């Protein structure tokens, strides 16, 4: 089974994914890091700057196709992955998808420090960041909501989310 963690930037896909892998014995893969490796060790920001977003999205797609051949793996996807081409269908066909749902104010709070690492958010002040997330999330929600499971993550602990997803994996694997 491959479990794809999806959701907006800052919702906790990578940190929770790593912990979940530790608890389940699944391998953990961070898609952003895979794309960076496949682009000659450049950072996501450098790829955006030097090649543009379309190139980055094409790399994400290639990486996704490669990962879909794996087994017993938890993949923390980049926040944009589900929203381009038929990536969402590809993930749902190859495994299960779990959406970490979070409201814009909570995301903005969590992205306060991380915004400069994300080319899409760079340079925004707090007010601009919140407005951008509200708008962008509205556009992305139709994709994210196609997930096999949705978890409301506002106000719940990482431990709660981990347990919830772990039970989901166990139930799925027992089938
Ligand atoms: C992006 C999310 C980022 C990274 C890139 C674009 C997006 O990943 O792939 O900056 O479009 O939402 P994280 O969700 O891991 O921050």
C-alpha cells in the first residue's frame, strides 16, 4: 500500500508522515526532496527561479509516476501535487490519499516562518499571506476533497492525527 499525504503547505504532511512511518514501519518519502534530487540537487526555490513553475510541475509528475511503483510507503506530497493534471486520480489509483484539512488562519499562522522557503508565498506580509491562502485554498479544495480520507486538523495534536491514520492503514491492510 502507498499512502499519499496531501494538503496545503504548512499542514504537517512531512513531519507527521515521518512519525507515521516510524510507527508503522513503512518507508517515508518527501516528494519535494525527491524532486530536488532529480533536478541535480537544486532547491525547490531554485527550480522555480531558474526553470519556472511549469517545469517544476512536470518534474513533480515524473517523480509521482516513479513513486507509484513502490510498496509500503508513506509519501508526503508537495501542496500543489493534487491540483495539476490528473495527479489526484493517479494517486487514488495507486494507493490511498489522506487530506490534512486546515483553515486559512491556522495555515497562515503555521506558515509565518516557513513562507520564505516557498516560492509561491515569498515576500508576502501577514495580511497578504492570509488573503492568498484563502483564495488559493478555495481553488485547491475541489482536488483535495477527492481524498480517500479527510482529517480536520485544526486544534488536534499530531499524535491524534498519527493514530487516526495508523488505524486507517491497519484497517485497509487487513482487507
Ligand atoms: C507548493 C508546495 C511546496 C512545494 C512548492 C509548491 C504548492 O510543498 O512543493 O513550494 O504549490 O503548494 P509543501 O506543501 O511541502 O510546502
